[in-house]
């Protein structure tokens, strides 16, 4: 589609009452991003030159999400819900201003649409078609508009409520995504009326209107997944499954090893280097990058984290946003890391919380070490130097700095900075009382006897 301008109009006004949710439908997420963000990512990847998003009255959060994902997206409000063609016309000033060669109309609740499919839909517009409709053959066509086709032309789209018995038997259906030639779009849209069962302005009437203007309409067939619309939480879960399958396949094709792919959950933006191994049952949240040769062991949860080359995470590790692991760093079982850098070769292998911290290269953080980053009012940083050794079960009370090569005795509560190469021990001194255990036992047995005798 090189050289042709394209305006995408995204209809995102759905309330989503069938989702049984207080949030607008298109703000629900699959694979870590909103339904609307998926659609906007697809249109951006398909090379559209401008985007208009039509939202319902008061749907400021939907408009904000559109602008967050696509800075140039222009938002329009459809004041009354009077049908899909009426919704498109809410964005008519964008059509008038841009004079695009092509217009793509997509629904905000159809998140699995792929850029390649949109590009295929645009192809006939570059030839001689004024209307191109994305068609599919659902396993159950009920509820969808049926496509009446003759040879290679699309004659009409009949909504189920208005269809005859013969038309209802057609299995080729309207996926809802449509391409319009920019030169004719407004003339077509303005001629659409509301004389149908529902009294709505149906976008689907664009086909018959265009034919009445001696223009050509065609259908372009796609897979059902591309046009899968989301109305319920069940459909949301089904779409999540499809999105996960696609992401896993893409990662496997790029060389990632998943021991059990069906148990790994990815985000649309998860990035992997070469020779990465992901063991079973791992969840990736948003903004995770894994570099070459890293291993993510079972039952780990990562979000907003960067894992360096050859690093090892888990099993049972939690990397929260702001985590950066250097080359060959190791974060072991039951370790939580947040807003912290763990430099090359450093280790925190067991049962630790490392938050708002930096851990120098090759430092060793012993089992049970906690950075006490929160004093009830504010967060403070802990800085651990390179080659430092933090003995097990230490509490590092931030703000605090442990110098390079310093050594912290086990069980210390460190509240003051420790200079480089110093040894710090901050715990009660051990006391030995010879024979003390025996004395304690005899005292206890005395107590028991008294209790029995009732004294
Ligand atoms: C529509 C199509 C149908 C197709 C089906 C595919 C029409 C008339 N029918 O039917 O042929 O098979 O999609 O899923 O187009 N919307 C607005 N404002 C409105 C009305 C709708 O923004 O006034 C938005 C909705 O939020 C939704 C989309 O347009 O995102 C489709 O509307 P919906 O009412 O779900 O259409 P369907 O009856 O499913
Ligand atoms: Ca629908």
C-alpha cells in the first residue's frame, strides 16, 4: 500500500454491559494490553497515516487510552447510538480534512485483527473497488450480517433481523471490518438511511448504496480469529487464549525454548533474545525484556523487568517493575525484586526482598535478607557495593550504603552506612550459661508438679 494515504476509523463506543463490568468494554485487556490498544497497534502496523477513534458520551477514559497508545489519534464522540454508519459519520470531519485514499473502519472490540489482514482488505481499494468487506465463515453464523455475493462482486449485506430464510442460510458473514475508497466514502455514508427493522443507520448498507452509484463492492475472506468480537467475559477469555497461542508461536519461531508453551503467559510486548529457556508456569507482565541465554525457571512472575545475558531467575521468583538484572546475575527461589539493579554476577538466591536498591557486581545477598525500604512515610534506597557479602537474615534499613567488599554478619540489622571492606555485625551478642538448660528443665518440672498437686 506504498504511497497511499489511509485513515482508520475505530468504533469504540460500546458500553460493554454484557461484560458485567464498570469499565468500558474496549478497556478490558488481553495479553497485557487493552482491546483498543491491540486494534490501534494493528492499524499502526498496517501503515495507516491517520487514526480517528469514535467514543461514546463521557467515555473520556477510552479517548485517553487511544491517545496514550497512538499519540496522533483524534477522538470523536458519537452523541447518540444510532447505528454503525452513524458512528462512522461522527468522524466525518477527519475524512473531510484528510482526503485519504483509503478508509478502514474497524471495531475497538475486535482485538485479534492482524495488520496483514487489513493490508489485504485495502488491496481492492487500490484497484477498482469502492467498498471492501472483510468476510469470514463462522461455525455459527447467527447474529452476523450475511454476504450476498455474485461471482466476484458483493451485492449486499443483510442483517439477520432483515434477512429472508434463503439469506439466513448463507454461511459467508460480515466480520464488521470495512474498507472504503476515500473519494466516495462521504457520498456513500450520507446516502445510508435508517429504514430497517432496528431503525439504525447500518454501515452494511454501504454495499447496496455503492452499487446504486455504479461503484464496485467486494468481499475479502479472513480467518474467524481476525474478526472475533468481544461482548462477554467468556469471549474475552477465548480471545486471550488465541492471543497467547500467537505470542507463544512467534517466540518459539524466533528461537525461544518453552518446555511447556501452553503454561507460559506472555504480554504483547515481551521481548526475548536468543537461546532463552523458559520453564513451565511462568507469567510475563508488561514491559519485560529477556536477553540471550537467560533461564527463567518455573513459577516465576515478571513485569517491567530486564533480564541480562545468561542470568537466571527462579524458580518461584518475582521481578517487579524497575528490576534490571545484569549479565549472569542470579535471583533464586522466593526472592522479590522491585526498582532494583542487580549487577553482573551478583546473587540473591533465597528468600529475599530487594526493593529500591542497587546490588554491585558479584555481591552475594544471603538467604532471608530484606531491604527495609519503607519507613511508613517514604521509600528509601539501599546501595550495596560490588563484591559485598550480606550474611543471611540481615535487615538493611534504608537509606543505607554498604561499601564495596564489605561483609555483613548474619542476622544484622544495619542502620548505618558500612565502609568498603569493613565487617559489620549488628545483633545481640551470644550468651552461654553452662548447665543452664538442665536448670531450666528442673524449674519447669517443679512447676508441673505444683500444678498437679493443686498447691
Ligand atoms: C455488526 C454488523 C454485522 C456484522 C457484525 C460483526 C452492522 C449494521 N452490522 O453487527 O453485519 O456481522 O457487526 O461483528 O454494522 N457501534 C457504535 N455506534 C453505534 C452502533 C455500533 O459505535 O451506534 C459500534 C459498537 O460499539 C461495536 C460496533 O460498532 O463496536 C458494531 O456494533 P454492533 O451493534 O455490535 O453490531 P452488530 O449487531 O454486532
Ligand atoms: Ca457486535
